[in-house]
C-alpha cells in the first residue's frame, strides 16, 4: 500500500471492529502511527496487537468519547506516544431501530452522547493539539441516513448533526490548516445485522475495507484544499453529497401572516415541495397537486 501517511499520527475512535478496525489497520499499512480507541478495550488491544504484529505502530485506548475528559485523554495519548496528532477519524457510534412511539429516552440519550457529543469532545481536543502543530485532518463518519430513514430517527438526527458540525468546523478551521470532511459509508458491519432492510441494501461483499481508501485519502496530503465535504461511498460508488441550499422561488412581502402563508403554499409552494427521506417519498400535498394538473409527477 502506498505509504501516504508516513510520519503521521492518527486517532481512530470505535476501532475495535468493523469500519473503525479497517480504518486503523489501513492507516498503519499506509505508514501512520495509530491510536486504536474503543470502549471495549479488549477489542482495541486486539486490533492494536495485530497492527504491531505486522510491523506497524499502534497503541490501544479504552476511553469513551462520551466523556470530555476521556476524549481529551485519547488525544493526549496520541501526542504522548507519537509526538503529535495529525489526523482524527471520528468513527465511534451507536445505532438502533425504533419507531418514535416505541423509543426509549435513556437509549436516545446514550446514542446522542456518543454520536454527537463524542464527535464534538474528541474533535475539540484534537483541534487544540492540531492548531499548535500546524494543522491536520478530521474525518467525521456521518451517514446517508441523515437524509431521513424509517425507524432510524434518532440515529439519523445524530448523523445530521455530524454533517452540520462538519460544515461549520470546516469554516472555522480552514485558516488554521485543519481540513474537516465527513464520510457517509455503507458497509456490511454488525450495525446492519439487526435490520433486514439494511442487509438487503448492503450485501456481505460490501466490506469495511472498501471504504478505508476514502478515509486514507482525506487524512493524507493529497486532499489538501478539500474541506467541508460530505463524501458517500457504498463500495462500488463514490460521490459527493449535495449540501442544503435555499430553493427557488423565494417569495417576499413586508410582513407575513397566516393567510398569506396559506396562499403561498396553495398557489406556489405546493408545486415545489421536496421529496423526503432516502426513499424520496412524495409529500401528500404534492401528490394531490399533481393529480389536479397536467404536470408530470417528479421522480427522484
């Protein structure tokens, strides 16, 4: 493998198995030193030992990203062991399926603490170290589920937060020489085992190793000048996801009241409603509007 990370030190969270393990192993094969972080410290040690067995440099961390002090300790470990932190892969995450009426508040809180606050805590710690070192690269792991997916509301919301954080941090950190991008992977991991729908969409040949080259590229110097991007890879397909934008037409009045808002939707916006979710479901109002006009129904 091209040693494009030679001399760099990288933290990979949630690296005991699955995508994180693949990212950590590929970082090491590319010449980088890696902190293998996972709350299951035995899995972290196993991944780190495998890297060292093949001549790589790795140290294990059993800290949780959901605690700010422990997130700081992950970054401190990288600096202490390898002299700096050049890259961070915010991969640690939780996932579960539930309809809104069946959800559990404790499980919701735990997911948000890991998927959102964990990214923030670890990212903040890494940014402080990277600024003093002259720059670096942060790769957040988001998901196409952020566009909306059935029974994944809390998970989708957490990954939408990661997307917004990526855009904002990219703006804040560009002048510091720190790139911030996000990858939306689709790979056959234990996260998809619980869902028949996910298993159908993600066959066993979509291995985590097929996503790792995208992450390596974003960590390496070849991605210089690339920041604020959401990049989706499902194995065979690689593309950049569009960012939210203000859609035309934009109506303007000195002031809006409920009557004029109603007219705006009845007379104008009903024809411009967006299909929603990964399924690109057509809103009922748009379906009704197309039934009363000769305009063909939009397709995704």
